[in-house]
C-alpha cells in the first residue's frame, strides 16, 4: 500500500524541524529540564503556562476567551453524541480534570469569568496529574483559589438580511469559595435561517428540464438551565454535582415552485409543492463525581451519569401536481446510564498509573409512521427497521501509565478492553456482541526547552450510531429515506502519528503526519435485496494525511499586538466501492481544509478585532444509485469587541460575509451506480445572506 513512500515523505516532512545539532545536544537525556518561565517561554515536563496577566492584553472576559487566545492551541468542543466518557470530553480540562457530564465545553468556559482564572496551561504529549485521555494536546484552566461572587448577564441578537431578529439572553450566578463552588445559569437562545435558492433538473444530455425556485426558512428556540456544585472536604476529598435541562422547538415551512419549459423554450411557473416540519426536544442529564484519597498514594474517583432525550418530528409535504400529501410522524427516546470508577497512583519519579472501569446502558426507542393521502383514502408506507428499539450494554476496563523514561523523554502507555452487546428489538430483531482490545503507546521527546517531538501508535474502535440501525426519513432533504441496518459491526483502525513542534516565544509551529489502516469501514451499501441502501461494512481502507498549525505574532512587520493563526490539513484515503468495485475516496472525506485567523487588539482603546476565513474541498457521498456532491466552500467571519465600559464587553460581528452556502449536486444513475448510465442530475443552490451577530455581556 505504498507504505514506504509515505514513510519517506513523513521523514522529509519533519526533517526541517530536527537539525542534527539539537539532537546531539539532547542525547544526554538526564540533564535537568529548563526552569519553567512564565507565559510559555519554556517547556517543563510537557507543560507550558500562560498567566492571567498574559491575557489582559486581549481584554479577555471569560475562560473561553483565554483558551481561544492561547498560542499553539486549537480548541475542540465536547461531543455529547459519544457514549461513555472516554473521547467525549473535548480537549480542555478545568483544574486538571475533565468536567463532569456532557455539557458543551464552550458553554462551561463561557460561564467562568476571566477574573477567576489563575492561568492557562498547555499540556503536550500527556503529563502526570492531567486527565488528557487520548488527546495529544490539552489546555488546562486553573481556577484561582480566592473566593469571589460573580453575576454575569449576556444579551445577544442576530439580525438577518430579511429583517428577522433572533434574541438571546443568559444569566449566570457563580460563587467560588475556599471549599465550595456553585454556579447556576439560565439561557434562552433563538436562531433563524432565511434559506432560499433554486433547483435545476437536467436529463442525461444535460438539458434543463425543470427549474424549481424555493424559500426554505427555519426558526429555532431553545431554553437551557444548568447547575454545578462542588464541595471540597477536609480529608482532601471532593464531590461534584451537575444537572442540566433543555428544550427546543424548530419549525421549517418550505415552498417550492416549479418552472417548466414551453415550446418556445421559456420557463413558466407551474405547480407549487409545500413542505413543513416541526421538531421539538426535551433533554435532561445529571452527574455526580466523588473523589477521595486512599492509602499508599492512591486516589479514587467514582462517577454516575444519567441522560434522557425525547425527540419528536411532525412533517408533511404536498405534491403540487398530484396533490398527494405525505405525512411523517417520528418519535425517539434516548437514554444513557453510566457508571465509572478509577484509581490513580502518583510515583516519586513523576509518573502516574490510572486503573479504570466503566459500564453503561444506552438505548433508543423509535417509532416512525409514514402515510400518503391521495384524496381517496390514507395508505401506510412501510419502511424496514422504522419502528424498533436499539439497546447497547457496554463496558470498558483500562490501565494508563504516564511518566518519563529520562528527563527529556516521556511515555504514555494504555491498554483498554471493551466489550458490548447491541440488540435491536421490533421488526427483524437482531443481537450482536463485540469485544476489542485497544492498546496505545505514545512518546514525547523534548530536544530542547522550545522543541518537542511526539510519536504515537494506537488502535481505535468507532462507536456505532443508533441512527445506523433505524430507518428514518428527512423532509429537510427532500424526503430522503435513510435505511437502517441491524447487522452492522463497528470499524476499527490502527493509527500511527508523528508530530513535531517548535516554539519561539508566543510563536508556535506544529507539523503532524498520520497513517490509518481501517478494518470494516462503514459506508452506504445495498441492503434488503438491493431495495434500499443503508450503513454497512464494506471492507478495509487506508487513510493518511498531514496537518500544519501555527501561531505567528506580527510585531516584526509593524502590527503591534497582532497575530495570525493558520491551520491546514490535507488528507487522502482509499477504499473499494461496494457497488462499482473500483477504488475511491472514503465517502464524506475532505481532501483539504485551510483556515486563517487574524487577531489584533488595541489596548489603549480597549478594542479587539478578529477576522477568520475557511476554505475546504468538495465532498462526495456515495449511495446506491446516486452520488451527492457538496462543492468546495469559502467562509468568512469578523467581529469587533470592546471592554472600554466597566465590567462589560460589547461585540458586533458579521457571520458568513460571503453568504452561507448549502449547495449540493445529485448525480442519478439507471439502476445502481455500477451501470455507469447517468439518467439525470439535480443541482440545488441554497444560500442565505450574511447576518449581524451582536452581544453585550456584563459582569458584576
């Protein structure tokens, strides 16, 4: 599989950062580490610190502002769709620990005033005492031990080009004491998208046979209440409690007007299709985490977590020609119960061993009723796997060691063993059991105080999404039917990753290369005798790529207090298509993504300016008789904020400066795609203009 050329390319890629002299100087691994210097000027055990004073130049108002402005760090939010704790918590710690529950990290950090943050630490390659999980780089928000009481009120608004105004309001009370912390927050959020566009239907010869113009707006409202409580006890134990409840309503009315060509070639308006969807959700979760010390240097932690989410969708569409009305009633109830226990022992040689075990039950109970009304009665449309329940019983045992082999060579070794049973009841019931061992070995080498090399090898096993087992219909995508497959197995992969990082004061440069060997790739393939396509295991694949991240202060070109953050990823993959039996990219893969963010603050005026641009390659998704193409995108965002007013931040920005795009092209084939016979195409151009984002946040 061309492994040698790839390996040679990676070696050349990193050679620019590894000069022989630095390696020679670093070969005496037992020499002392450099003393930690404030604000990121030196590495000490893989940890770099930035004091609260460092972020004062950016007028940072919250912990999220500070994290987003930390040099050499790229924020990744938590993922509440991942079952279990491992891999779901994002890449930011608070007081060296992962936040409890699965509340969005950005929400948690946005509710911590900057005045309560002592410093931000960037941990590269793992370090004892930090719950980094599988993340190669994490940021730790260290909260000050001083007592404070803070109230924060945030008023926001989105103004769209159609004149619609979407307000938002959040109120937070935070009490931080020597032994007790308490935060409660209530939020109302709303949003609106004034989608409009056109669809062009062409035949095999490329002739335009139907033009459709549409307005497809949607509105969204959500209410959220969150409470966090932490109590420290005199025996160095602590209890953390968290609860969250939310509910949202989403409404989408769509009007589609057909234009057919006349004999003279001119297009005249004709039938009008109507589509409407209403969705509402209630989501509740609660967690409790208890920590306490044991004898012989061991420290234990126990976690209990519960979440329930009810989802309902009522949709219909009316065909303008036949007047047939299609109705869909979908309901889902998701539940997750999770328990986790761990023991950690710190050693005198700056190492730490963590033994852990977690077990949980996750389920989704779904019902879907699809009917048609043609004026003479109502007929029911049957979809395989539409009405069923999926339940997963999952457990994982783990052992993780983080430490040093020498003063400049760190190591992290982990072994995780997972076993689970997934059962689908209703319709054609099915039960499958899986077990996987997931080893990982990572090395961190610090040739100097400003340079680091990270090498990691690990096996990962993906989680199966419940939606892959159950059939659904999506009226927001033209009534597209997505079939479910009860026979899926999770894909697994071996991943090798090499990264090199150079820091020069506040400037950082990180280059990363990786290669994956994937087994049992999940993609869409024919099921139920070829009547539908659904997620299925289609064989093995490879994926490899490289990523560059850099932070560059621009003082050297005369732009004081300015910096440029660059991120670029290139990736390639190869899999055998289950329908055409030819090699292609993985479905939904991006070949490249580039982002650039320019930031400048003017401390004398209390003003910050931010401009961000993103460019990404087109994406192809493969179905039974269709290829869906999402063309390359260009996005731009900008905002200006000021903190000139006491304890207040005022921000005004523009999102999607060049319009927000959701363009797609569907290539349709006779039979399945193996025929190679194109019978027509649909090009959907769907746009929304730029909108203004305003925010006023007061802290008192």
